[in-house]
């Protein structure tokens, strides 16, 4: 496995793969790797010839009062994990390699970026779309892999790729969860023992919503029930919960076809996000 630190070297490696006819899979991450990230790598290994993993904690997607400084960084451990999983290249540039002091470019996916999480994290998705496009241009992959855990991010990236005619196939992967259902996240390390225990209510509430939608079509009623379950513990507060369309993320008032329940929960000081598909017409075996 190669560790590459510069854009120039990364571009050379990628063009060598391409010129020998190999398909490139790209997995962008901010590191602190867990099984969720590794599931993206596994999928890339299945359908491509070379897998490039990027590890870059992107300052431009963090707000002024967010956790950029304390975001977990474990490069050595990540490199071991990546190697064990068969990654071909880890691209881990420094901040200076990626951004000049007067960096001006911003990709803004208009209202898609402003709703849901965007409403509470202004500028976050502009930062995400910008770094993803930049990394696409540097790694030049055929496929790129994203987790459904960040559902809004998946929608934004797919739309960006479509509208800007980027020749990369976006592959989305279901969320990997802990035994009690909590979606794996690099931020879960911030949780205290009590908070971690309480956080399992998030998935319980989502599963309950899947059950409820069989008999109740009102989003308002479903969402009230979700909040009631999550806020049954003093450790968790729902920041927002929304039922929205899969592709445009617009609010759904009455659930009569497949859509997505998306939420953010403050568990102590830690912000956790999750989502689940709601399909009123499918009898799920819950
Ligand atoms: P991050 O390092 O948090 O920016 O995540 C990098 C990629 O891993 C994104 O595409 C995430 O959606 C994905 N990811 C994060 N957590 C999970 C999870 N629990 N299951 C599947 N994919 C995940």
C-alpha cells in the first residue's frame, strides 16, 4: 500500500492506473476509520481494480464552533486498517497542500445544501461538495463510494455529479451499525458511557417509525413519536427530525410512498445523525 501526500504524486499514480486500463474506486473519509468506512472499501475492492482511500479532515466543512480541532485523528492506526483491508493508495494531504490561504472556490448546491443538517450547519455542505469535487479531480476515479449514514451528503454529491457532467459512478452503501443499532461514527468516541447507552434510542425510534408507517401516514404523528422515544432519556435532544423525499429532500406531509426519515440528535454535546427508509407499502419483518 502506498501513502501519498501530494496532489502531484496522486495524479501521477491515478493516471498510471488508468493508462493500464484499471478501474479506480475512490473512498473519501476524514479518517478515524471504523467498520462503516471499511464497508465502503470492501465494496470498492469488489467492483474496481485499485482502491484509493483519502484521509483528510476538511476544515472547510466545520463551522466556527464545531469540533475541527478535536476531531479524532489516528493516522497510524488508520494506515494499518487500510492496509489490512487491501487499500492500494492512501491519499492523506496536509491542509496546505489542499488549500491556499486565499482559496476562493465554493460549490453550492443551492437549497439542497441549506435544508435539514444544512439549516443547523451553515456552509457545511458547500465545504463538503467543494472538497469532494477537488478530490475527484485529484484522484480521477471511475467509482466513488459514500455511506447512506450521511444521506443528505449522498443526495448532494449525486446531484453535483449529474449536473456538472462528472464521469464518476456514485455508489451508496447502507449504514453499518453497532449491536444496539447506533450507526458507527468517528464522533461516537465523544460519548460518555451514559450517553452511549442512551444513543441506542435513536435507532429504536427509527425502527418504530418503520412500524408505525404501516398504520399511520401523517409525518407529524410519526415524527412526534420519534422525538418522544429519543427524548425519553435526559441525555438526548432531537435537533431536527424530518420526513422527506429521497431525491430532492423536500418535506413529505403524508407518507404514501417510499421516503426518508432523517434526523440529528444532540447526545450531550455530541451531534449524532441518522436516517432510515420509510416504505408504507412494504411489509417489513420487524
Ligand atoms: P467521514 O469520515 O465521517 O467523513 O465518512 C466518510 C464516509 O464514510 C462517508 O461516505 C460516510 O457516509 C461513510 N460512513 C460513515 N459512517 C458510516 C457507517 N456507519 N456506515 C457506512 N458508511 C459510513
